[in-house]
């Protein structure tokens, strides 16, 4: 039996806000019980190169690759370097696997389904991880997991030498601490406490347990992430290195961080919290998620480096048409970094966000022939939404430090009309069929996702429609405008709910085993939603009264997950097929883990040689 978890009171993280909004805030553009069997080491360890350095490659099964496409850390190494733990994906599920480096087999850690962001205890005998909205730990040699506390989402964690675990529930949620034995989390740095609204991710405890490294994010500004440090006793923070992220401390006395897939090392004083020498690039080709900044590498105190390699094209994806039986037909368009596809109400066009050259643009494709055109832009624009009708597009833009929703003719002419601005990230989700109301999601650090409504031209003041401590997002109108469907994690996991609009009235749960991202069929009484990698359907009639049928699966297909406050798929007006974003490039789910023994001494020599 798992222990009763503690709860985070008062503030909750932005558990699901990723991809487009997260990238815009961090880099200035919009920029997610089985045994794996034998792991083959590709030949004996390679001993060529610097003295004392050996390299080997762990090959993972093709049907259980590293779960790096989630945008979360999936790899950790024990402090003594004798074993690694990684998150593997089996179909639509993830699970932790542990591999001793002197063995050729990896074994599953029991009851670790849904795991992400693992990290070891200082002694290497426990593995902590995030799953099902909680922080948990499991013995490294096998055993039952223990739930430590509620954690919301996943912003990373680190286990201190005094058996205190420091963790970030999600971006914008602040820093918490909890005893390694479990209990009620305590606030170390509250949301919004850092200067300028800065938030943090991916903490790493420094020697002595009095300070930690982290990635600092300046939300709402065109700034790249920074490596920062925070003193735990005072919650005082300082930026150390600009334009870098996912910092780790090396026992050789160096700060490690990642910039664009390159690993950077610099001499570092862990007591004074200052960089004491010139940063030097020491490795290329580490897999980094561009949306969360999570890098797939880890270094042991004994000097072993493990990492997942990256190749060009990993973020490029295909636009796919999929029918109700799961048959796939690619849209005739080049692979790009697509996000949030939306089919026009007349079915003739497809609007989609495209990340390109450190900015996001809205592209419009002709469904008949796949020819694209770009919506004119003066900055980074994304998260398109058609309407009202097929003649206009609504989208999000970050200008002058504010999040804004604009509307303009789909042809690109005219001046964009500002609908609403906010200091927090925004995501438009639906227009009513009569064009009188716009639903959108606000990512408020105090309450996570909230659903707001705006009536342009009638009442310029937006108002909250659903605002609770839960994470609510992606609300869409029924075709007759009498109900909305939306996603909420109030039960502890994402589920799809229905409620009357504008209310009041009874709320009904539509999904029964987890679900998110509802899309209403515009031509019949039906709602689509996702449950893992399964596309689901449920009959929903709104007249004369609400009537809901049991959900049933349409097809299973792995494709890009939700982005910010929007589902990452859409249905054609007749509901006969869907537009999805296919998986990323070859390295979105790596099948290899590289191990470099003796790496730390080699890195140290290279850094010393590069100093002036």
C-alpha cells in the first residue's frame, strides 16, 4: 500500500502548459511490470581517444525507446556511477527501467507507470520520480513505490544530503521541499517571489545542501533562459549564465549546462555561487527538448557521463489526415515544426503554427493541394483559431511584454484587432457559432489554467467562466452554443467535462478513464477527445436536454500531444477525418543511450586548456 501523500496548499503549478506558450516565454518564440529484455552493448567499450576514457552504447528495443518526446528529463545516473535509470515508452505508457552498467539487462521498476523526471538519492539506493500528479520514490533494487506528496505537474527535483527533496511542481509554481520520508511540502520560494516574475525549473542541489542550481525563465519577455542559483535559507537567487539551461554540478568543480544541444562547462565556486572561468563547449549533439529545455544527460560524482544523442530534424513533423478507422494520409506539405492545426469551418483551409528561425508564424494551407501561405506578422504569432466563420483568424502574440489575442482577416489584409491582453499566457480555444463570445484559457500561476470568456463589441471586459484551484483548459462550444466541453484535472488526472453555457447548471463528466482536448463534431451530436494515444468519441445531445453516451475508441495512433491551452488536433466539419501532427524526427524517441566512462577528467583537461 502507498502512504497517504501530503498536499501542496495555497498554490498550484501550471501542470500542462507547454510547447507554444512555453517556448515563447523562454526563447522569444512560441517556439509534452514488463521486462525490456536484453540490452545489447554495441561491441566492447571503445577505449580510443583520451587516456582513461571508455565509451559504450546501450541499445534500447525499438518498441521501448527512451521517452524523451514528453519534453521531460528521462535519464539519471547514480552518484557512484554504477547504474542508470531511464524512462521508456511502451505504446502509450511510460515506465522506469533500471540498468546496472556491469549487466546486459534492464529491469522494470514496479508500479512506476506514467513516470517522468527520475533522480537518485545521494546514496543511490532510491529513485524518486513524478507520476500521476505526485512525487514518489522506489527502491533502486526493486520494491513497492512510496508516495511522498502531491506534486501537480513536473518541473524537476533533486535529493539533498540531509534527506530533503526539493522540487518544482511545474513552470511558475515555485520551489517546494519535502522530507524524503514523505509529508506535507513546504514552500521554499513562492510563485512570483523571484525578481521580475522569473520562474524556475530543473533544480540541482549543490554540495552541502545549502544552495541549488536551476533554470530561470523570464515569463512574458523575449528572453532566453538563464542558469541560476538559489540559496535555500534566504530564497535569494542570482543569474549565472545567460542563454543556457538544464544546469548540473560536476564534482570536478564545474558548472554544466546546455545551449542548443551543446554541453557547456565552466569552472564554478559552489559556495560563492559564481562562475570563476571561461565557459567551454565540451560536447555536441545532446538531445534537448526545445519546448521545456529539458536535456537528456546526467553525470555521476565518479565521473561517468550518460546522454541521449540528437540529430538534425528531430523537431520536424508531418501534418497527417487520419480517418475514423485510423488510416493515415500525409498532407502534401514539407515536414516542419508544426503546432496546433485548425481546420476552417468550411473545410477548405488549414491554419497551423510553424516554428522557424526562432519565431512562430501562422501558416495557412489549402486543403485541396497543400499549398501554403503565411499570415503577415510583426512578431511571433501562434495558436491560430478560425472565426467567427472562415473569413478571419484569431491568434496569440507576445508584444511589448504582454500576452495578447488578436483577430484579423484570414487573407492577411487590414490591421489586426486587439481583443484582450494579459500579463499571463493566453490561448484562444473557441468562438461561439454566432461570433458573440470567445473562450480562452489564462495560465495564472496562482490558479493554473482558467477558462475566461470575452464578448467583443458588447462587453469589452473579459470575465472568468471557470476559475478554481484545478487546471481547466481548452473549452469549446457545442454547435448550438448551449454547452461547453473542457478539460480539468480536479479529480487528480485530466478528464473531459460538460457544463451549460453560460450557466448555471449541472456539470457532467464525459470521459471515464482519463481524457483531454475535446473537439465538438460540427455536423452531428458527437464529441471527440484523446485518452493517451487513443482517439475517443462519445455521443452528446444537447436538445431537449443534455444526453451523454458511453465513450468508445476510434483508433490508436501516437501523435503530438496538447499545446498550451489547445488540443493538438482538429476534426473536419463533417467529422469524417482528423488532422494530426505526427511524431518528431528520428531522435524524438531515442533508441540509444551513450555512456562515457572517465569523462569528467577528460572534460576538466579540456576546460583548463581553453582558459586564457
